[in-house]
């Protein structure tokens, strides 16, 4: 009789505990999902920047035919994405390259020593690409003259804040 009561208690405790573990797991999973979404969102914005910078530098080098409308549109995407990338939501704590739940994340932990100093790099790109948007449609020479200011922001930031390819 005693044994039966005891084992009943044990079962109750075990049940309660597995329930609490279950809800803990759900909370952790939700946090992972948010972090993954933030990483994916910022990387999509960065890839958009890269794709359009490549198009513009292809035009500047004469590898792609210059087209005023396409050049203006490409610069506008860079400008818009540079603005998007300044949202702190896209750079939550815990989303550095050790966030193993996301393949391909290259964000160095140093970013979180001073997030606003890091984000200032995207503000620089936003300013440079605003001028680029205004000028890219004014002929190949205007594009060439204004592309460098946007292009040089990439390297400066990647040196400090982007880790190696995983
Ligand atoms: C303010 C800092 C900063 C600036 C400016 C910046 N990047 Fe990056 N970039 C990063 C970081 C950090 C990552 C890694 C993000 C991640 O993996 O979550 C990254 C990732 C990328 C990626 C994703 C591919 C990969 O796996 O690394 C591309 C493409 C890219 N950047 C291109 C560019 C280009 C082109 C420019 C300039 C026009 C630029 N970036 C400007 C910080 C910057």
C-alpha cells in the first residue's frame, strides 16, 4: 500500500517536471526562431547590397552595359537595405557566429561590444548610397565617380566585424 502511494507521487513529480521541461523547451525554441529570423533577414539585406554593388561595378568596369534606369534602381536598393540594416532588431544579442542554429552566420561577437558604433557603418553606407542613387542615372562617369564611396564601406566593416566563411 505504502509503496503504491509512493510510486504515485513519483509519477506525479515526474509528470510535472516533464511538463515544465516541455514549456522551457518551447521558450528556448521560440528564442532560437527569432534569432534565426533576424540572421536571415540581415543576411538577405546584405546579399541585396552585394548583388547591386556587383551590378554597378560591372557597369563601371564596362563588363555590363551601362543603363541609367537599372543603375538608379540598383543604387536605391543599396540605400534602402543600408537603412534596413540599422535596425537593432536585426542584430539581437546571441546572434553572433557562435549561434550554431543558423548555418552561414559570420557576425563576429565584437559587434556586441558597441552595437551603435557598428551600426554607424551602415549609416555611412546609407549616406554614400543616397548620393549614388541621385548620381547613378546621370551617365557612366557620374556612376564611376560616386561608386567608390559606397564600395569602401564594405571592406572597412568586414575587416573588423565579419568572420571567416563557416
Ligand atoms: C557596418 C558593417 C558592414 C558594412 C558597412 C557592410 N557589411 Fe557586409 N556584412 C557585415 C557582417 C557583420 C556580415 C555577416 C552577417 C551575418 O552573417 O549575420 C556581413 C555579411 C555580408 C554578406 C553575406 C555573405 C556572407 O556570408 O558573408 C555580403 C554578401 C556582404 N556582407 C556584402 C557587403 C557589401 C557588398 C557591402 C558594401 C557595399 C557590405 N557588405 C557592407 C557587415 C557589414
